[in-house]
């Protein structure tokens, strides 16, 4: 139908009154066009949000010549892209409006306003179907019906030896033992199969295998990632929690709730805290949080992105919904509006990622400790602020001076000689009186005394070291200074500023004298004690105005006499430190130093200093109090109370204010948001009704309850699709983390709903019972054989006419190599992770050096699930074999085939070492090749294989044979 | 340049900073810095001189690039989105601030495929002293297939590519290695023959053949010793090789480290590698061996920059004399710039508000495109700054790729290197 035809059909439009902009026109444009043609998107450089912009797409009064109308009409309209065309009456309204002059209220700007369209398969209620044939596995009813519909003939059942290997790997991630294979093959019956399924589901190895699937989704890692990539030593309890939850067959909604709000919904239970490891499992920007902090824009961006990471994880994993797409604009395809997304930010507004206690601390103790911690955090924040204030006030005015000082010192540096000067004994009190005096040998005329301050690098004090705060200088003929004492400098009445590297000159004149005494009446402070030190005393006199003190005897009240630096004789040895060797530079230095001192004095804030002193004392007291509490067992999880680290401070349960951010920009806050979510199914609410003063966790509890409710069709569909994927190596919905319009549709919608309803309606909500159902189906037990006629119709095996051959996952490969070679320690379950790397330079940015690790290290001979997962430097062997990237939620593994994989599997040191151990294990075997194949491939070799392997064994030995076997397709693929 | 290289000390000449050196700095707005509060104006500690026909002003620490300066297209108005190293670095390498996105090299490998069967299409030459912020996330394939991840090569290392050769072992000899691979091939072919219709099985057999070919070609590509001595000298290689003394940061060592990577890069490009990432500067460990000169610009930047400029200039000249510069594009970048004011007395804090990129070769016209303000603090024309997306769009454009069309759907979004942004820098591409 072209537009002329439609026009003829709708003559009333032409004559009707001009459409109302607000009532008729704006809603169409806002609902159907603006998501791509507003200011921020402007796809194809077309905008329809203002009149000026619109005018480039229309001709006033001429709908036929208007590009807008051309684009949205016709038999296959160009626009809207990837959505249903506009309805005929909507097109007619726009035509009419253009024809009548396209009135547009002044200044009006249209905004994207998509309808909340819930008409999508994944959002509809789960349709519950009765199973027709109760004698067969219902899974097969659905699968077979689809096969028949598509004209596909399923291949036959797989042989029992292949089946036991497949089943054992799928349920436990480990190879079956030769005995298990033999026993299973001998009594091949349905009962044996069911019993084997039960044995494997009950084995602790089941949880170890299935937890890996979950940890891939949960983006679990044990370092922060980003800059510095610091380790998280307390992340592993979450991994153990997931393993245990699978092994105990925890009710699925409980599992979900614990991971969003376990603290609120399961108070007092360790699992309620352990589950919160999920929210914290992803990467965390250490620098953005703890060095920059929320006081700065970059820190607020980091915190915003951090919440986005948590929210995305919750919705991608539990509901297969991509809410994160609504950060900058409404979701372009799914009914998620920006408000929905920012309501979720409000839900998580109080939590951060840090260590918290899950066991071993009584609730009242925990409360007390949290309160104490809060107090400490508060005081420390004040301390940091005051210190930073002081520092920045100073540096803003002195950085130029500092640079010049440094330059002068570098250019004219003179070496520090070891004979520093005189140094009194150390005193605990500042007002102790100490003296030192020079004996000139005879009475003579004295012009001037020069005091040269000492210089010591101790504690970075430098120039002026030990120079007294108050002092006096006297001259006398009496060595005991009892008679005829002449006071030539009195600086005892008030504190003197330290002369640093400036000499102190004192004119004497008058009568002759023999002794010069310097008395400190208030000593120079060091960190915790007080001293008196001087670098040199010069006395000028005599005919030539020489230094007549040179080499003269020195006596004192006391002296530390710590040679060669400090001794009485050093005071008159003419050796003293001059900071600079150039007098002009020295003059400049002194001038600059004086300037700096002046600035320092002018900026001194006694109030601030007094406060800092009090803060230091209080913090010391509180910290020692904190140490009296038991530590408890700790997990890295979502929390609101923790020890502050730099600028990273806990909210203590006080949610941060959350605003809707225009275009996702932290600098453009709009309306304040309340906790809520995106109402994706009937009955779901957008904004939570929370009592006033409800604790922060109550918003998360509301969210957890809503997500894990029976009414949420996404929850159940999402999880059974994953179980299907983890069993059949291929999902029913090809995009497990996205059931939205950009995702794929289910191949078997009825089957998906059947399983979803079954999980939902099972009072135990047992995941194991679904897995049991799947692996006992005929579909699961088919051979993986090719069939040309089936392949013509369904080359990807979407309808499961055969089983899917799959490669061992990275972890399965490593675990199998260890197991087959007899080196795997299966009994070391849980606890801190093993590290198959050596950490170098741990202080700052740890280097995780895998190449330095010894593959013989028995501590690392554990299942790969117990591996310490590093983000910045992933394990090279496992990464090359497509293990999950812990930076993001990974719903399924890639299965790539590359030359680097071949190099790794062939040359990796672990493979080499384990080949040798495998050879040792085979030493006693009567038939090395047969036993090797039984252990590694789960079967005996064919005659041809046997001959070829034996030949290699004879020439190159059993270790070389083992290396070949670990690289066989028959080892790395599961039929 | 890991750590953030200082544009105002290298090629964005700001005489005003020297004129006002040590005086209070007032850009007329509140400035929020990463670590510190703004100090005084801090003039570049090195002299600037004009180079080339254009008379482009370069500082003494990039003087070696003066010889090729007319081939360089400077963009002095690049703006970042963050002053945090990890995010800034990811933005440069992947176009996103968060981890989890493919590196630009992975995108190029994905788009253009491999030109050589025997070498990876995307190679990374990291600083041998440690990986920059985010580690291998900077060359991760993320949601692209694994063959597009950057392969780390450590020239000068005993084992330049991990697992390239068999480890030292009492049971592995060249003969057992060969016989083992022969046997493996035979048995794997038998396995595949019994299982028709599964390409993966053939592919895995082929992967072992490729691996063997890679052992030879990678060894050849890394054989820098086979270069004539005038070429080795041109790149500034030291006679001690990577063992050159580095206990105190110095120009000779930095020149050797960077020059060797540049020379290896040329050899890789000649052999069909699509994309090479060369890194200068490690993590933020101590003593500092990267460009994050908070404490002392002179101490770090002089040797790092002279070393970089020497190697980069040699690479450009060498590519040119081999006729390779026309179809080889060089992009010089860093996570952000450094402030016009001082931190402490001799350092500079982060400046994500403006910094410099330059491009060269691959059809790029030399010149200066986009200026910063008189301080080198922000773009001169704030409304028309250059983003990393623009630079990435331009790079892809010169490789014959429309950056809006190179997409992969992941978690329901059609992902691009340039997200939803980016404009080709038209002036520069003629």
C-alpha cells in the first residue's frame, strides 16, 4: 500500500480539524521516533525533538514531499528501524498535522517516551502445560514433537562407555575411573543409569563443577582488577558458599535472595552474609574509591560505575534482563526506562564492597564493634581533612619556593662531613638547663661570637638540628661562671625561631674574657625528647680578627660523645656543614627560607593544631579498644560498615542520594530517586513502599523478594535455560543473559515454560531435580553422530537430533591432567585458594608471575575451582583454553581453536610435569598403553591406536607417550 | 605511554608557563586534581626549538622526532573522561572505561583477519618491567573470539612467547617432539575421520600444524641480531641488549628498551602482523619506571621520552625507507596529560582535560589539528575537542573500516570500538 492509496482510503483525515499537538502528535513522535532522533542519539543526523530540527525533515503543508512521511509509510516502511511500523491512523495524524502547518508550541522540546510494552515472550506469565505421555520423560515429549515437526530423525542412543564419560564430566567435571566405567558398562540398565546419576549428583564434586558455571556468571575474581590489582584475600568464602549451595540443593529462590539481601532476609545465618559475596564479586576500582574518593567528580563516577556493575550483575544473572542499557536513555528495545534504572541505583545506594564478618562474632559484639569502627572512621576523616587542608594551604603558596630551594641545593650542594659538632645528653624534659663553653686559653679581647647551627639528616631535621629554643650567651674570666659574668645575648624570655642554616652573630666587645658559655634554657624538641646541639662556635678577636676559638678546649654540663659525629672537640674543629658551597646561592637560599618560614607562620592555625593533637590521642585509644574484639570469620561482600581505607569510607547504612542522571552524566543530576525497580511483569511495582526510617537493607530485601517471586516469569525461565545449557552444552534461548528483544527467542518455548513451571511449583525449588530430569532424558543419552540428512535441515543441532560433542573446559582439562596423572588431591576442599603464581612487588602493584611457579608444588594440585583468580594477569594456560574472563558475567564459554592453544597444551610446564607423573603411575602397569587409555580416555585403545602408541612408547618412553595422550582429540573432546 | 605523558613538556609548547614559572596559577575556574591541589605555574624544564619545514616546536626531550616532524599529525585537543589511570588506559585501548571490552587491536584483527598464518594478527610488546594499569585487559579480546586477543611477545626474553617451545625436560628431545607431533596428528586424523561433519576436529589438527609453523616464523621475526649494525644503531640498541643497567633510570637503557620493541614491531609488521601495541612504562611500582611524574617530571620524563622519541623516529624513518609507511599507521597515545601547574615542587598531577595524540603514516597528513588553551589545561575550543572515539574512528577509517559498521552484538547491544560516538578527523585524512 503506498501513501496515495492510504490517503484515498482515509478522506476524513483531510477534512478533520487539525490534530492537537500535545494530544495527538507529540505522543506518537515521543513513543515511536525520539529514542533514535533526539538530541543525544540523532541517528542519521536526523532530530525530531524541536521544531527547527523537525523542519529539516518535512515540507510545511506538503506531507507528500516530507521525508518524515516517506520514511514511515509504504508497504515496508524504512522507519522505525527494528520495530513495528506506525499504525495507519498514526501516519494519518502526522500527515494531517504537516498538511495543516505543523503547529508546535514555542520552546517545546520532545523527549523520548516509549510505551511500557510488556508484550514479549519472556515477560508473559509462564504457561503451564500438562504432559501428554506420563510414561516417558516429559523432556523427550517436547523434544521429539519438535523433531517430528521439523522432519528430523534422532540418532540412536550412545554406547555406555561414552555415556558414563559424558555424564561424569557433565555432573562432576572429572573423568570416570576405569572401575566406574567397567561397572557401568557391565550392568547397562536403566536402573544402573539412574543410580549413577544419583551417585554423581550426591558427590561433592558435583558442587565443585556446577559452582564454576555460577562463578562465571557471578564474575568472580580474587583481585580488584583495574589499577594495582590488589588481592582480595577474603573472597573465597563466597566460592565455598556457592559450591555448598549446589551440593545441598538449596532452594533456588533462597539462593537468589541470599545473594541480593541475605543480611536482611536471613538474619543471623552465615549464608545470609556469604551470599552477598555475589554483589561484591566483580571488579572494583581501588584508586577511584580509595585514592580519589567521592569528594571528587572522578570518585563519584567510579562509585556510579561500581553500582552499575552490581545492578547489571543482578539483572543479567537472575532475570536475563539488560537494565544497564537504560543508563543514558530509555532502553531502546525493552521496557526499561531511565527512572527504573536509577531506582535500582537507589536500592544499592548504601552498599560498598569490603570485608565483613559472617561468623564468630556475637551480634551484640558486632554492633559494638561497628559503632566503634564508625567513631574511628569519623575521627580519621576529620584528621585527614585537617591535615590535607594544612598541606594544601601551604603548598599553594610555597611550591615555587620549594622548587628553587631544591635547585639551589642540587647545584651547590656541599658534602656532609662526619664531624657534626657538640650534642648534649638526651633529656625527657624541655626546660632542663644545659651549657657548653669554650676556653680561649687566656683572657683576650673578643669582638664577636659566631654560633653555627648543627646539621643532621636524622628524622629529616637537617639545618638547625638541636638549636635551643631559648638560650643565653655569656663571657667571663671565671671557668665556673660564678663571678664577673657578662651576658652578651639573652634569648631566654621567649621562644626563638630556629635559625636553620643561618649563623647567629653576637657582638661582644668590652673587657677581655677567657671563657664563652652558651646555655640552653629551653631545649630543642625531637620526636619524643629534647636536646641541645651546636655545629661550631667561632670567636673572632686578636690583631688579625682570626677565629681564636679554633682548636680550643670545650667543656659542658654533659655530652653524648658519640664519635665521630658528636663530641665536645667537634665544636671548635673548624669543621661544620655549609648547606651550599656558593655564598651568593647561600644568600638566596636563606632569603627563600625566610620567606617560607614567614608563610608558614602566617598560615599557622593554633585551633587546627590543637584539634589535630586531640584527634591523634583519641584515635590511639579507640584503635586499641578495637583490637580487643575477636576477629571473626570474614568474607569480601556487599556491606555498609568497614574500616575506611583512604577516601573509601562506609555509609554506615545511610544511602547516598541518587539522582536520575541526564545522559548518564554524573554532572547532570535530575530528579531524586527512591528505591524501586523496573516493573517487568504484571504485579511488579516500580517504586517500593518502604516505611520511613527503614534500614538500608529493606530496599534490597524488597528487590530480592520481587525478583525471586513466583510471579516473576524471568527468574524461572532464566534459570532452567541455564541448567539446560550446562547439561546439553547449548541453551534453549541462545542469549542466556538477555531475554529481551535484542536477545534470541527460545527454540522450544513450551519446553522452557514446562521446566520453568516445574522449578517454580516444586516446593523445594530443587535445581538437582531439574538436572536429574534432563540427564535421564533420551535426548541427553543420544550419540553425537553426524547425520547428513538431519544436518541438511538443522546443521547446528538446534533441535537436538544428536548429542553435542564438546571440548573439555579449561578447568576440566587441567583437573583431568592432574587426576589422570595421579597427582590430584581431591580431598582438599574449600578454604583459601591455592596460588599457581608467585607474587612479586606486593607492596604496590603486585606482579602475579605464573612462570615462576613450580608445577610440582603440591599445594597447587587441587581442583581448578580452588584457584586464586587474578583479574589483570589471568592464568595463561586456562585463559588460552577459553576460561571465563572475571571482568564480566559470562553465560557460556567460547570454544575457540587456535595455534596458541596447541602450543600451550603441547609445551606447558604443567603438562610436561604431569606427563612424567602419569608415566610413573603407569610404571607398574602390565600393559602401559591400555591402562593409559583407560585412565585418560575412559576406554581401551583400538588395535591401530595401540600399535601406534606402543611404538612411540618403545622409542621415547612413557612420559612422552603421556604428553601425546594429553593432547589427543580423544582426550579433550567428549562425545 | 603508561602513567600519562606530559604534553606540555613534549610537544604542546606553552611559553606562558615559563613566563609565569613559580607564580600562582589561575585558570579562572576551580580545578579538582587527582592527588593534590594546584601548585604554582610550572614551566617546561626543557627548551623548545622549531623543527622541519613546518617549524613545529618540540621540546629537547623529543628532539629525535624533529627529523620526521613534518610527517606527524598532532592533535593537541584530545580530552579524556577520567583522571584515573585504569579507566583512562582502558578508554585508550578499548574505547570503554570499564573492563570487559575488546582492545582496538582485537577489533582490527576481527575486522581484517590475519595476513599471516604463522604469526598472531595482534601482538603486544609490554614494558618488560611490569604491565601497565589493567594488565592484560588492555589487549583482551573480551567478547570477540579468542584468536583476536593480543599475543604477548617479550623481545630479549629467554622465552619471548609463552610455551612457544618445549620446556627443558628429561624426556623431551627434538626427536621425541617431532615423533610425538606426528603421532598426535595421525591419531587425531583417525578420530576426525570417524566423526565426520565436525569442522572443529579438523581445525584442532590444523592448529598443531600452525603452531609448528609459528615456532619457526616467530623465531625468525624476533631475530634482531640478523639486522645490519647501522639499523641496530639507528634504533639505539645497546650492546648489552636488555641487560643494560637500569638501576637508576637513564636514557641509554630507555632507548634500548623502546628501540628494540620498535625494531621488533617493524619485523612483525613486515611479516603480516596486523596490529602491534608497544608499551613504555610499567605499573606504579617503585622506583618509578613510568610516565606518572607526580614527584619529578625531569627525573622520569627525560630518559623515558628521549628513549621513546629515538625509537619512534627510527621506526618512522625505517618504515619510510622501506616504502611501508604508506600503509602502516602509527598512533602515539597515553591515558591523559599532565597539569600546567606543579605538584610538590617538581612534579605534575594528572590532566584528563586535555592532552596530545599524534598519528603518522597510513595516509595521514602531517600538521597540527586542534589546539589546547594557553596553559595546556583544556582545549582551546571546548565545544570542538577531540575524543578518543574520533581518534579510533580515524584509525579504522584509514584501515578501510567504517567505525559505525564494525559491530558485534553482545548482551543485546551492537558493540563498537567507538561505542555510539566518534567522527573521522577529516582534515587529517585529506
